C-alpha cells in the first residue's frame, strides 16, 4: 500500500507549495522590473546597485523557492491520489518546472553573473557595451519566460485540462 498524506498534511503541503510558487513568481516580476530599471540607470553606482539587488533577489526569492515549489509539487503528486504520471496537467507542470529551473541555473545565472561583472568593471560605460546590452535583454526575456511559465502552470493547476493519461499510453 502506498503512503498517502492525511488531510492536514496535504493542506500544509499545498500551502507551502502555493507560497513557494507565489514567491518564485514575485521574484521573477521583481527581476523584470529591476532589469528594466537597470537599463535606464543615470549613473554607474545606480547601475551596479541595481545589479546587486537583482543578484540578491535571484539568490533569496527565486532559487530556493523554485526548489521548494518543485519538491512540494513532487510530494503532492506522489503522496496524494493525483499521481505523478496519471494526469497530463501534472506531467506538463513537472516538465515545465524542471525546464525553468534548468534554464535559470544553466543560462540565467551565467547571464546575471556576466552583467554584474561588466557593470562592476565598466559602471556607466556598460550601458553602451553591446555584450552587456544583449545579455541584459536576454535576462529580461528569461524573466518574461519565467513569468509566462508560472502563470500557465497556475492556470492548469486550477483548470486541470487535458484529462487523464490512458493506461495504454502509460505502459508504452
């Protein structure tokens, strides 16, 4: 017999999961706003401190809350009647969550480190550096992708579309 969470445990896990997703989404929104603000900096110090704040948001509001959202979502699917590979919407959320985390770690973290280094070294001159600008725009695009992905996952969590995965499809 599989382990199933009691009602109170499920409610607690759902609360933690929702709070983690809200924090992750909030962090992505803040990154978008700070990134836009950074590109309009009026001096080198403002540019650098905006980048430092982006780094702080990434470390505190995004990385750990994304991991918490993933782990609590995994636990909820495995320890409840939903199942991990029973419904399409759960599989879609799993794949999208892992994709956003890998994208954030594999690319966005490097992009943020690069613009911080350039901003520190060049200060205001960084805003005329084509490499700095293209990397900054990539970061803004990544923030938009995170926001879109998180909003989409929230919507499918609520509507639960696409139905159940057929047993024959699960075996093959």
